[in-house]
C-alpha cells in the first residue's frame, strides 16, 4: 500500500509538472503571437503615417510653393514686356532673363519632386503603368539598359498593395544604381491566380550573402512586404548580379481597359 501511494503521488506530481510546462509553452506561444501582431500593427501604422506625410507634403508643394513660383514667373514675364526696346540687351534685361530661367528650373524640379512623392500614374492607372514609366525615366536619365516586363491589360490591385510595391521597387532601383555597378536591370511583374510576383534582377557586381550583414534598408523592404502577407528574398553571387523575388497575396480589383 505504501509503495502504491508513493507511486500514485509521483505520477500525480509528474502529470502536474507536464501540465504546468504545457501551460507555460502555450503562454509563450500566445505571447509571441501577440508580439508579432503588435509589431505588424506598429509597422503598418508607421507606413501609413509616412505615406500620409508624403501626400501632405506633395499637396503643400503643389498648393503653396508651386503657385508662388508660377506667380514669380508671371511677374518676371510682365516686367520683361515693360522693358524698352533696345538693339542690345540691357543689364536689367539680362538679369530678368536669368531669373526667369531659374524660376523655370525651380518649377520643373518642384513638379519632379511632387511626381516622385505621389506619382499620378500610380493613382490613376495603377502599379504596372507607374513602374513602366519609372523604368523608362531611369533608363533615359542614367543610360542603363532597363527592361520592364508585364502583361498587357494588367489588373489593378488595392491602394495599399500598389503603393507598397511601388515604393519597394523604387528602392530596389535606387540601391542598384548606387551600389551594384550594373549596366542592365530587369524588372518583371507577373500576376498569378493567388498573388502577384515581382522579380528584380541586375548584372552588377553582386555580393556573397554569407559575408554581408543585411542592413536596415533591406530589412525595411522585407517588413513592408511582410505587412502585405508576402515574402521578399534576395540572392546574389560574387559575379552573377543580384536577384530579388517578391511574392504577395493579391486579389485583382479591376482590369485596365
């Protein structure tokens, strides 16, 4: 009887320990899940705040700075017309012409900044049109061979998805131009039944993944794609350039006519 009681107590204690461990494990899993959800919410809130600030800045540039510069340009034009005719341009006329040229440059640069902050093509025509325009503009300004590939009549997606992927690809272009020493870049957008795939490759110097510590830039891109429930993977070789593969779950909203 004594032995049976001792064995029963030992079994009871063992079961209590096992149950306590299971409760602790379940608690830790729930805690990690809550922390992951909280982190995603923080990333999403930060991203939305950043985009809201960009939109506000674009609106301020358009409504205030852009209008003031246009008014300056108009006044300079009126002053120029008031100048008396002379066979040779006076110093005042030369100064007016130089100032007018500076105003033109400033207006053009302001419009360029506004388009970069909030591309009208992205809002009006969607991700594919905006990325195609971005690729063409960079090819013209840098002289690189940039091949953009996407199906005709690509569908539209939700605003958050299109805006996030545009910012991510924009950053990939910036990184390639700054660091890769590439002469050719390919960007492909491929809609799939359950998602959207974006592949970005360059023929630059590449890097050895085991010798490179991922910086905040790539971590930031991974976080942005992760907020959409997707994945971002970058592979590279010492002589084979760099390839970034992005997949996000996506449901088309509408097809571009």
